[in-house]
C-alpha cells in the first residue's frame, strides 16, 4: 500500500483508503455483527489524523490487530429451573486486548446478548480502560439469560453454572469481570462464591463490584453514574453552563441511571424523566429518587408504579419517546442505540445543550452527527462512563493491598480521574485538528496508549 512507503508528507487520502479497507475487512470477517461494525467504524473514522502523523501504526498493522480479539470464548450454560426443567443458555467472554493489563470488563445478562453485542462492548472497553490511566486491558462477557422474573434460586443456579465454565479463563492477573446490565452485587456474589469453591482460594481480585462485606469498594455502585455527571459538569463548565438549575432527562432506572440522577440532583439539577424497558415517567416537579430507588433497587418493580405514589406524574408506554421531553441535558443511561437520528433531531429542536452517555454506545452514528452539526456538547460513552471501570480498578488496588478506602477517598479519586480523562480528550482533539470534538479526542487518546504498548511488546 502506497501509504506504507511514505515516511513524510501528507497521507490523508491514502490513510482514508487504508482505514476503509480495514473496516470492510472487519465487516467481511464478522458478518451480521452490526453493533460491532458500528463501534469499529466510530473508532477508525476518528483515527485518520493520528495515523497520518504516525505511520508506524500502519506499518505495525495496529488496526488489523486491534480489531481482532485475542480470544473469543463461547460456552454452554445448562441449569435447572424451579419446575425441574433443564434450561440451556449461551455464555460468552471476549478477551479483546491485554496490552495495558489483565482483561477487564463487565458481564451482561440480557436476552439480546450475542457475539456482536459482546464484541462491541469489549472493543469499546479497550479504549475506555486506556483512558482511565489504570493498568487494565479490555474484555467483556455475558449471557443471553434473562434474569427478569427468575427466582433467587434460579439466578443462583444459573450463575454457578456460568462461573463453572468461566472460571477456567479468569483470575486476578488474567481477566477480571464485573457487572453490567442484569448483573449487580447479588449475581457477582454468587459468581464469587462459585469461583472460590472451584479454585479453593479466596482471590478477592478476580471480580469487582463485590459487596463491601467481602472485598468490594465503597462508591463502586455510584461510580458510573457519578462519573458521568462529573465528566459532563467539566464539559459544561468550559461553556459557562452547569447542572445547577438545569432540567435533565435520564433514560433507564438501573445502576447507572439512579446514580447519575442522584449526582445531577446533588449539583442542583431537576431530573424530570426516567424510564425502564416498558416506558417512561415524567414528573414536572422533579423525580423523587427515593421512590425510584425503592421500586427498582429493593422491590424490583416496574417504573410505571411510580405514578401510584406520585399522582402528579405521568407514565408513558414505550421507552424511546422519553427523548421528546424537553431538557437542557440528556443522559442516556439504559442501553445501546437508544437515541437514533430522529430522537436526536427532536432533542435538538427542544433546545438540548448537552448529551452525556452513561450507557455504552447509546447514540447511533447518525445521532452523533446531528449533535455535532448543531453544536450540542457531546460526551461519548467511552470517556463519560469510564468512572465505573476506574473504581473497579481502585477496587483491585484495595484488594491487592488488603486495604479499604473510605467513600470520600474513592469519590475524590473518581473526580480526579474523570477530570483527567476530560482534559486528555480535549488535548487529543485539539492536537488532531478537531478542537472540542470529544469523540475524536477519546478515541485517539485511548488508542495511542494501547497502540504504543502493543508496539513495545512486539508482534504477539
Ligand atoms: P441495569 O441492569 O442496572 O439497568 C439497565 C436499565 O436500562 C434498566 O432500567 C433497564 O430496564 C433499561 N434497559 C435495559 N435494556 C434495555 C432495552 N433494551 N431497552 C430499554 N431499556 C433497557 O444496567 P446498568 O445500569 O449497569 O447499565 C446500563 C448501561 O450502562 C449499559 O449500556 C451498560 O453497558 C453501561 N455501563 C454500565 C456500567 C456499570 O458500572 N454498571 C459501567 C459502564 C457502562 P428494565 O429494568 O426494564 O430492564
């Protein structure tokens, strides 16, 4: 390829062709994996300027290597339901890149989980983890098991079977899973117990998101939601805005959403809407977070029940229309591709000032273009939601040192990390001719750290 022969000068058109070639190859080699293609495209398109400046990345085939997981594991998960029937699910773990440290990334239990979802999440995780500045590689896993409507016994038997197989591939210095959609402290507890039993060792550092009672970190539960708000507050500050006095819409009502709402409220925002997979609630006086926490965290009920206790609020069937609620700041915190081009256009026409992605890849590529074209401040997931994995890495550090830091200590470290990530993204965007574009900034800042480590470690 032409570009490989050039040492100096401008590479722009050749680099574009080369990147397009890598992307087409990814599509051919991984057919039907649309979410994975989308995540790869977003990253590759951002890298053009840095590839033009540093041809060693092309010579060393960093792109071709980085889009190929080091290992993709898929396995059978048989378990017995409460009626005595044998059920079979599929388990996954992608060990995508270990250039910076042991693979690190959550486990998702949701019926939509398949190879494409796991690979998109694992690919994103490589760059997110690099941005945190912590020594962690990228991985992700999960199952198409649906925890909704399952008894505690069923969840325990499923997670034990899942861990019986997964335990062969993980360890504190190998691969350290955590939670994600459908996997919280309860599921992590059952998995930890099974891992301990199979290994005959108490290796606290094998999983993060553990209960405080046996090696978890204070502020891990809050970390992703709080971190997203810390990041967005930095972004707002630069333009003279703030959460204080702003109207906010948050999708979802799970772990990330609840703590994003909590921190936004701490900073003086009014959160007027949130959702679950059935629909959304609108409370113009401001959502009562205690009610949401009780309904979703303790009682595992539907968000629609909120209106029984707060009759001034309204419930609307269908979660995607939540983006028609006028707001200054939108925080998508539920799932991938929940904001499409139409939803983005509606948000813009209602005057939204900023978007902060708490969920992974919640905006489609077209939606992101709409935000950029209209000058909406946009905080991309791999930077904005990196607080969760950052505190997971702090949990690993506490486990290694056999220490427990206070909530305030962990929260202060989280704030520092989110501010540093923001600054690194802004710098990388500026250096690469895309000032203010945090998508470009996050992708380049994360990529460069991983690519340099890959080169230093040789072709492996
Ligand atoms: P939870 O399972 O705690 O909550 C997920 C929320 O999103 C629930 O309200 C759920 O509704 C809703 N939801 C899930 N799937 C869909 C769907 N297909 N359509 C509409 N709504 C849906 O998950 P988390 O809060 O942990 O994760 C949310 C997002 O944040 C994910 O994208 C995850 O990858 C990302 N993330 C999470 C981190 C963490 O630390 N937990 C770290 C970084 C990113 P219902 O209750 O009806 O299921």
